[in-house]
C-alpha cells in the first residue's frame, strides 16, 4: 500500500515579521519604538522614556481643555515673535532610548541659532528650548522620569501644569539642574529664555484667556522682547527648520 504525503503548502517565507503593537510598559530602544509606532494603525499618543513605553487615555476635562489653553497661550506669544516655532504633541528624538511626546513645545529653529532641528523624515531631533506638559494621571512621570530626561538633554525651561492640584511648576536649567522660577506677586511667571513670554498662572488655571493674552501683551511691549525679535531676524540662515 502506498502512503501519500500531504501536499506542502505554498507559503512564501517572510524575511521580517510584522512588529507587534506597542503596549504600555514595553521595553525597547528608540529604533524599535519608531518601527512599532509606525506599524500601529490609529495610534496617536505613545512615548518612550528611558527605554520604557508609556501610553494613557487623555480625558477632556483633565487634559483636553487645559492642553488647548496652554497651546493657545504659547501660540499667541509666537504671533508676537516672528521666527519662533511651536508644536503640539510631536514625537521628539532625544536619544537612543528616548522619544517623548510633549504636550506642547516652543523652540528656536536651527537656522536661527536653536538647539533642535527637523529631520528629513519630519521628526524633531534635539532638545527644544521650552517644553510644557499638562499633568493629571501622569504627574509622577512628568515630575520624575521626564523631568530628569529633559534636564539631562538640555531643555532650557520645563513647565508642568498639575491639573488635579490646580498648580503650575516652571523650571529653568541652570548649571545642569532645574531651578524653580518663582512667580512675581504669586502668579506672574516670566521666561528666562524667551523675553516677553509672561504668564499669569492664576488666569490660565481659571480659564481667563483674555487676561492671559493681556499679560503676554505687557511682556512683548518690553525692550528686551524687541531686542530678542531683532536678534532672531538677524540670525536667520536659510529656510526655517
């Protein structure tokens, strides 16, 4: 009796398996993180901090509205300061194990003397001058691992809006460590990197954007802002990046 061997299925071998989806707590380097991020349909928010993946849902009340307010504040300042760039939730290459996704950042483009640049594939690389995070469920991460990362990579100013505590922290990089900026009169913060970038924290926290804009107008009316804007124009080299 002749035994027939079952037919061998015609399967073309794959030289590279499809990457598994990202999951909170995964550990990997930045190259693998980017590969999985790009291969995950519909993924909008994930970041890599010290080789660990962080993913979390974003609520409207504790993140969406505050995020919109702080973006609006920085955007208003940019309209008064030609030459600067700001961005909401970009992925930033900060090292072989780090690709955070800040809520908002403000930067001086490379062609105007800044320390970050836009790569050919559209990512930001290097530390922006200012990063702001809206913090609710992520407060521990924002004030520990992220603070250490931004400090060590040279982000000059770091803002954390602690939504559930109705409070705001603003740090300035000085001699390799973050020093808190103390507000004038208990509420008025003034950037040390961006002349004229003033913030009435009390107004921001309470959603009084008209007052927030009014204080920015006061800041950009100062002579140091005019000098800063002139310097940005003078430093321009080629197209903005």
